[in-house]
């Protein structure tokens, strides 16, 4: 544990290492700040909308077409079988109780629901990206501030010439400082892992729908 007898050279090296870590934290904080701002730009919003349109055109519209064909054919059959009068319109609610038709009808409804949920999930993931980037940026800045505002005063108090504080108290302060630093690092690692997973989710959606759509258009 660091104590009051460490040399000026070690203090200098520790200060340089601290400055390096602070610099890296601020640099990455700026990087994720830029990512947050880019996700708020019109181009990023346009990309999100293009992905949602691609999901609708490739997944939702085909199911809606199947549902429309099913309802049209069912309407014609029921009129042919005189279950419906020619002037009557098909009551879709009744299909939920029609033993012969309800399974396929329910399947089509479930397919539409799942595809709409997928379309909404893209926006949810995008919103989470913005929130997580902003939070991660703030966490890195807080870590850099913590290291500098507490670390350098502790280094000064640890100089051989310093007589401002008892060695036992100084050792306790260093212990608390290092413990808090480790806690910060765990939080940063966890936040980065979650953020990377969300970016991967968004990229998977983009690669599945948007890039394929671009290839088809070409």
C-alpha cells in the first residue's frame, strides 16, 4: 500500500500513468459523445426509417397480402355456400370461432403482430443506443474527473516532504480510492459490454433488411 515514504520519482511516474488513464478516458468519452450526436442527426434518423420501411415491405406487406387473399377467398366461398348473402359483408370476428378456418386466420394475425413488433424493436434499439452512448460518455467523464480530482491531491499528500496527514489515514484514503477506481472500471466494462451488444443488434437488423434491400434495388 502507498505510504508517506515513497520517493519523488515514484510519485512522478504514478502521476504520469494517472494522466495517461485520464487522457484515454476523456478521448473515449469524446468518441461516444460523437456517436451520440451522429445518432441524433437526420441521416441516422433516415437510416432508421429506411430499415423500418424495409421490414414492412419484406415482412409485413407479404403477410397482409396473404390475409387479404384469405379474406377474399373466404368471403367468396361463404357466399357460394350460402353461409353469407351476396349483399352481406364478411364478419371477420366470426372467423375466430370458425373451426375450419380459425387456425390459419390466427396464424396470419400472429405473423402480422410479430412483424410489427420487429419493426418497433428497431426503433427501441436505436433509442437505447442513443441513451447508452450518452450514459457511457458521462461515465467516462466522471471516471476521469474522479481520477484527477482525488488522485493528484493524494499523490501530493504522499510526497516524502508532506506532513499534512497521518500515514494510517493516508493509507486508508488510498485504499478507498483504489477500491472506488476498481468499482468504476467494473461499471465501465459492464456498460461497454451492454453498449456493444446493442450496436450488434442494430447492425444485425441493418444487415438483414437495409443492405439486402439496397442489393435488390441495384
